[in-house]
C-alpha cells in the first residue's frame, strides 16, 4: 500500500492480479456481447456461456467484430459484410466438389442460425439469456432491419465458411458406398418404391454375401470400414436385419433416412470425437447436397436464399456438435439446432413440386404446416439429379477399372456398356435409366482418359460418344423425355467434356500425354462432336464449327505458355532478357511442331496464328527492354544477340511477313552503330599490341607465318561473330554494319600492318643495299699495283659512303644499319608469309562472311580490292628486297668484293661464288609457306646475282680489267649461273627459276657481253663519239674504263671532266641494265 492508501501494482500478489484480469476480461466480454448482439446473432459466439468466457480469445473476437462491422461495432446486421462469396455446385460437371471444410477454417467464420425459416425473424426475440442453461442467445433481426430478401441471403452467405458442404473425393466415395449399402444390404422389396415389382427386384438384391464382398474389394473399401458403415447405418436399437418396414422411420432408399439417423444415432459407437465428426459431416453434407437439388435446378447458377438458409441450419448443427460436445442426440445443445434443421427441411418438402402435386401440396400445407422432415413418410425422398448420377458414376468407375502399379488404370468392365449385376438394382433405386447408364459410362471413360492419356481409354470414350450421338440423331424424344434426367445428364456431361477440352486446348502445355500432336487432334474432334450433340439437344440455336472456333484456343494456349515462361523473368530487363529468349526459342519450336500441330486438321493456319501471338507478346516485351537504352554495355550486346536469334527463327519458319516481325532494329540500330564506330579504337589498340609482341618466327614446321596475323584475324572474326549474332535484330541494316566494321579493320589493321612491315623490313629502301660505282681511270703499272692492294676496301654501299662523308654519324642511318643487322632472312621470309596469309584471309572473309548476300559480297570485294593490290605490291617489293639483300648484303664479301676481282684466265670462275648462296637459299625454302613462294624469292636472288655480275664488269673499279677475249669466259659464267638457278632435273626441265624468267633477266647482260666486250677499244670509241650504238654512252664508257690498253686509257683521260664520265665514276649511283 502506498502513501495514498492505494495498492501499488508492484505490491499486488500474482494470484490477485490474475483474478483481477479475469474479472476485467469477463466484464469486457459481457459488454461486447451486449453491444454487438445483432452482429453476434449469426456467429459461432451465439452459444458462448459464462464458462466459455475463460477460454475465449478476446483478440480473435475483436478481430471478428472488425471484420463483420468495419465501420461501427454497434452496427446492425444490415451492415455490409465483406466475406468470400459462397460457391454452388458447378453446373459444368454436376459433381459435389471437395474437400470438406476443416473445422479450424470454419471457426474463423460466423455461425449458426438456430431458428427455422418461418421463425427466422420472430422465434428468438425474447431475452438475451436463457436461464435454464445459461447460454447467451443473440436476438434475430427484426423485419424492419431487413430491407429485402436478397440482403438477408447475402448476410447469411457471409456467415458461412467458404465452400461449405463440399465433400472431398474420398468422403464422397464413402457416401456413395453407403448409399449402395442402404439399397443392397438393408432394403427389402417392400421397402422400395411400390411401383417396382418385387419379383423383378429380388433378382437384383445381393443375397450372396460373397458377391457383396467382391464388390467391396472392387470399391477399395476395407473390411473394417465396411463393417463400420453397416454398424453406423443400422437403425438404432435394432440389428442389421431388423424389419425395414418400421412405420416410424423413412425408408432406407430415402434421403431422409440419413437425416433420421442423425436424429437418433448413438454418439458412443465412435471411438473418438474426430471419427464421429467425419461420419456426421459426411451424412450432413450428403443430405445438404441432395436437398439443394430439390430446391433449385442444377443448371441455375443464380443465388438462392433457401439454399443459403439450409446451409446455415446445417452449419449451426455442425458447430453445436463440434464445439459444445453434447452428450447425446437428446442433449438440448444438439437437439435444438437439429429440430430447427428438421423443421426447415420439412417446410421445403411441403413446397417441393417433385414430392407433391399442386393439389396435394396445398392440402398438406394447410393441415400440417410444422412438418418434420424425419417424420415425412409419405414417399421416399429420392437422391435427386445430379447427386444420384454422381454416386452411380462413382461406383460404376470402380466396377469398370482397377488400379495396377504396373499397368495403371486397367479396364475390367463390359465392352458393351452393360452395368454389372451388383449395380443394376442400385441404378434402379437411384432412378438411373439405361440411357443414363450409357452416359455415366461416358463420364467414367472421360475420367480414365483424363487420368491417363492412353489410346484404349480414348477409343472407349470416342466410341461411347459416337453411340450417344447416334442415339440423339435417331431417337431424340428418348433423350429429351422430361420424366427422366437423360437430357440434363447429357447436357451436364457435354458441358463437362467442353470444360475439360477447353482447359486442355486453351493451355496445351498443361497436357502431359505421350503423343500430344495426335491426342490434341483427337481432343479437337471430340470438341466438335460434343458441340454438334449440344446443338441437337438445344431448342434455341444451332452451333456451327469453323476455323474461328479454334482460333481463340490457339491464342489462349500460346498466351498461357508465354506467361508461364516469362513469369520468373518479370520484370524483363537487359540483365535477364538473353536468358529468357534462349529459353523461349526451343519452347516455340516445340509448341509449333508438337502441340499446335494438333490443330492442323481443324485450322489450316494454326501455326501462323500461334506464331503471330508469340510475336505480339514478345514485341510488347522487347519494347520495354530496349526502348530507353542509349548506351553500350555487355548486357545490351548479349540481349541484342539473343533477340537476333529470335528474328532468325522467325525468318526460318517463314510464316509471318517481314514487316510484321518484331521491330528490334528500331530500338538498337543507333546503339549498335555507335558500338561499331567504337571498334576503331579497339582495332588500333589490338593491332599495335599484337605487332609489338610478334617475334616474326614461324608458328611451327608446317605453319610458316607468325602469330600476329593469326591474332589479328581472330580478333576481327570475333567482332564479326558478335555482330553476326545480332543479324536478326538489325534486319536490313545488318549489311551496312558489316561494311562499317570491315572498313575499320581494313584501314586500322590490314593497311596498318602492311605499312608496319614496310617500315620494319626497309623493303622500300632497297637502294641502300646497292654499292656505288668504283670506276676510276686505270693508272700506269706501278699505280695499278697500288690500286689492287687497296681494292678490298673500296667496295662499299651508299649507306656507308653517306655515313663516312660526315664528321658526325647520321642517327637515322645508324638506325637503318641497325635494322638491317637485326632483320634476318628468316624474318623477311616470315613477313612475306604473313602478307600472303592476309591476302588469303581477305578472300576467305569476303566469300564466307557475305551472308549469302550478293550485294554485300560485291561491296566487300570493292572495299578490299585496292588493299589487295597494295599488299601484293608489298609482297613483290619484299621478295625483291630479300634477293637483293642476299646478294649485296649477306654475300657481299663472297660476291660483290670477289667476283672478277682478278683478271679472267680460265672458264668457270663463278661456281664457287654461286655456292656461297646455298646456305641462304636453304633458309629461304625452309621458311617459305610454299615451293612457289620459295621459287619467287630464288628468282629475286637470281636477278640480284645478275646485277652483281653487271656491277663487277661495269662498275667494279680499276682492279677489274677485261679484254675482248674475255667475252667467251663471261658467256660461260652466264650459262653456269643459269644452270644454278634453273636447277634442272634429269630430263633437263627447270625446277626452280623458269627458263623464260631467267632469260628475261639476263637479256641486257648477254647483249652487253656479246656486243661490247667483243669489240676493240677503237670501235667502242667510234661508237661513243658517233652515238650509233644500241647502248648508252655511259655503258660504253664503263666498258672502256675497264680496258687497260693505251687507246682506252688515253680516251678516258680526255673524258675525266666530261659529264658522262662523272655520272659513272667512283661514288656515283648505279643504274642497272638488269632489272
């Protein structure tokens, strides 16, 4: 206790605090129940008493009140209640759906109404508390609170669990078997409809328990369940064989017998509350669904207030049994809601046109307005259509098929559609006509085919459909007989078939058959036939079948499949678009070739329709992916390549005009154009790297070119491959992009490579290899000896003269000299091979990468034509440079400095000098990519050697002295040279340099030797002075300067200041006759 005399919360004992909280909770609940009486009137809280307050979840109650009265907790029952709409029996198939609603789910909804229809608004308007059992009762709404019947029906629906009253497949099968037992096991002839002859009926009654046992096994009912069903269905207080003619209960074949059982059954015969509830709900839901068919037409899809009220009474009874756990049927907790249900059903019987004629109905209604359904013994209440046919089909299916682990669903029934004897009396009791039996067979075959798409199931389905179709055509009145349910059952079956086929044909990829094309074609034929049959049954309009009938199916199945495929990729973006398209392409091919192909017999352009829908859906997505892309990225290129694959597929299939293809190029052309231009920098960078790293050595013994050209074209082909993968996306813009990349590669790689080779090899500077003239006037003999002693140091190149003429070495010339020393014959040969490889790949590229476009091929040829000429010229220059280098640089000492350096005294002064070429020629042939290219370089060496001979006899200086008699020796040396370079075989045929090519080179030299060297100095001087020779004055003067006779020396002495002599004297540039 604190200073004010109050208890502090911290000082209150735990037990006192608990009691205080419980008291507060009770006061709160009393207040809520009182202030929300109208709302709780129809809820499961209507039966809560004081004892129930202790376990009641207040939070759940408040949430419930918020749910049913979102704006005002004190609102009346007329306040809008937003709960799921109650579903009805599906008129498409007529079966009782499943499963039954779990109790846990049911408790989340509001519950029972405890008064019959006639007292819905009046019977419970007394006090809130019933003093006898201390149960809180909720006042029912007064008439003034209900504005219309529709609003009351909606309010009742909102208080029911969703799909209330639907039996699961298993429970419905048990219910059907119970109906079978009630007919076959319990019924006697007198207990059946009086119009049926006892003698006829007796032959169908299962007297032999062995036959009943066999049927039980067929229906897959265990012996324990069978015995349990017998026990539970036996009238209370009697044995299974008790007289069925007891006037105090309905007949076994009547639907009301199950209701009568619920009124009198023994709770204690069940081993648990769960078992009791399972059995109880099966009986209750069977009654509910059977009575619904008495209240309204099964094809009527409109909401029905009486049906909703019936469900509410059933739900009220179910909740009472579940939650209040009454001790027996006579316990008021159970008896009160049951009596309300009994009275309400009785009132339905009085109104039923099926059970009563109009005159009879009026008299009964006036006499006994409080008729109880369990006391309605006037006539059996039948299992009304479609409950009767559903039960019959359920058991018929088990008699037609058996399940095998290896064979699946195996047919064991009668091929002539005859009902097994064990079911025939059951069919009679349920009013199943022979025509209805055939239709039920059709339904069973349909179920088997739906479960397993097997040829035998389809054949029975199709044959049965054909027989019914024929029956409609030949005996339409029999089908349309209003006394039977033939027509309604057939209509419901046709609707079921149409619904099943519509589902399959609208989403083909949900179909899992082994041969989809064939089976889809079969489904189309069944669909057509079922529509024709419906047209025969219809009295309003004729249904026509055409290609337009199936077009929505084709579009729908594509749409469903596309949405399923794209669902995991939503939202589509550059990051996942390529992966999506790679998944999409094979699916489209499969769809067109396998699934859509099944429509080919009913729609001539089914593939076109399907592909058009694919394109429409895809086009919407590519717009979202590419429309706002303005920059390059790897993801963009990958996405464009994927889109290109799709375009290529469409063009390959060739079903859609090009103008209707997805407009990918509209979105990507500008971006890809920028990407192509950006390749210019990449080409330059790649080329510089690969050329810098190249060692210019053959890749191996077989491949004579080096790595740089391989890397260069590999890089280019990768770029072209990247672009080629976008071909479909770029459409007619693609050739322009190919030309753009080709032009960039041509200028930045190929021509750059050619220029780099020229710079590297100095092939454009061949003149630096040639020596300058050594010509000087021959002195007297003493001076001649001095000249001879210094001759070996007089022969030099123009590069050396240029360098020595300066005091300071020229850095440029030093660089050139360094390059000459580093650039070996092998590397020069590899450079030739590289350029040849480039020329070969240009041709291959034009032929293989014009993409079957003649216009593109011609433009590529035009683009590379000048480049090919440039490369060929460089190759020729390089080949010529190699020959010149071998003779004038590599073999300078052996050839240039030695040839004819002493007077000729005999023949064959040249053989040993020629052999000095052999090591270099071996390198050339070993490193040329072909014999022909080796021969080309050999020809260049040959020409250079002939030039060396010309140099020796015309510009070799004063040490080289010739006389007319030397002509014979010089001609012999020329022939030896020819034999060396022609390298004739045993037959005398040239295998290296051709005879014609050698003669084209040697002509000036032969002419020089034959015409000038054979003449005397006097004649040569006359020709010089008169200018009548075929040779120039410079050439004549060169011959004279190498003569040692007095006439020649005197003439030369006179010409020392002459311009002609100056042009040939020592240090002057040589103009070779051999070219």
